[in-house]
């Protein structure tokens, strides 16, 4: 074969061939269908610039958005991976393994400590990507550990809830985490520390029926689905058409179930103000030196005494 076939033709073909584009370079908004460049979307904290739809994000992104600086990861207690040896279409142990590989987490909750607006805070985040953020034994232990850390550090506890409910593969052991997480919340309240819940899309089931609705303040992200049973189940049960926007954050704000609906870009600022107001004076003194003048710190100290 001639040099035209062996050399020239492959070079010309390569010159005009279509370069492959990575699959994750663009993301389609699930609400409006807009194609958004991945880097721009990350800068916008996964909020669509066209329709303001708040997409789901994981603990890593939450910590980066909420803490003043990099937070300190809190080690969580380990639990039995498959206490009931449960199996449906797939073994529960395999589901856990797949979820850990996919998310890089040992379970749905991740906890970190740091400061928000200069005030001490412990943040516990549920990752919906880990088996729907379901409430199991590991989640119960995470809530208790987060509460202990908040009390020890004299810090506000912020829980970012996002879950489909209890983890059916753990049966009654999963349901037991509802009262256990309630006790964890009570520990924080008895210490006189603020407990704030951020409700994200979706927050449903046993999580809504326990720690997600026990906050001193409930903040919801725009458009978040919040409730116990889903709207489709309710509609099939009562056989009536539900109101427009039923169980969405804005509807629940109107009905008094949540205290405020806050855009993700303003969440850190809002949390800083709330924690600053709600922290007891003794706890506020520990972080006041970096924020206030010496005269203000002295005033706080006299009030605390």
C-alpha cells in the first residue's frame, strides 16, 4: 500500500475526527431541562441558574458551603452491618457495600465540627445518595455522637436532613432509632444549646417523625418535599386531589410547619445569625474574642456571670 494510505489518510482522519466529550462535563437540570456546565454548577452550589432549582448535594459540599474553614471530621461509632441477615432481590450486605463504594461513606450520616460565622457548630448531614439517606442503626449512633460533640464543645447542633425514611432492611432496629435520635436532641436542648434543622429535598418518613421536626428552628430549602407519607400515597388513600404544591417547602411555610424557606446561597449567613442569637452567653464568650471588641467581650462576661 502507498504512503498516501498508510500515513496521510490516518493523519487527515484524526484531524477531522470528533473528540469525545466526558459524560459529566454538562448536567441537565431536572426541573427546567437546562444544560449547565459542571464547573459553573459547582460554583453555584448545585443551584440551577435558570430556574433556581436546588439539586441534591452531599456532605462534602455542605461542609464546604457552611463552615468558615475546613471542618473537623467526627469519627462515628461502628454498628453491625447486617444484623438481620436480610435479603430481598439482593442481599442487604451487598447493598451496603455498593452504597459505600458509590459514596465513599460508611453510612448515610456524616458529622463534622467547626465554626459558622465565628460561632462553634457541629453539623450532621444525611446523604440521600446513600440508600436514600435511610434511618438505620448507624444513623442513630451518628445523631447521638453529634449531640455529644455539640454538648462537649458548647456548640450549636445543625442537622441537614434528607431521607426517604426508615431503613426497612433493619426492621424494628431501624424504628428504634426514632426515640434514640429524639433523646440525642433532648441532650442538646437540656444543655441550653441551639438545635437547628435544615430540611432538604426530600425529608420524609421516620426522619420527619423524629429528629427532623424537633428543631428550635426549622429551615427549608426552596421546593423541598417534606412530609411523612408521600403525596401520591396520601392522594390514593383519601381519594381526593391534593392542593397545588402540597408538602413543598413554600406550602408548609404558609401553613406554619416550617419557620423559614432559605436559599442555599444565604444558608450560611442565616445559620450564623441564628446560632449567634441562640447560643448561651457562656458558650458565646469562647468565640467572642475573634468577633467583638474587648469592651463587648467584657459586657458579655458580666451578663454571663
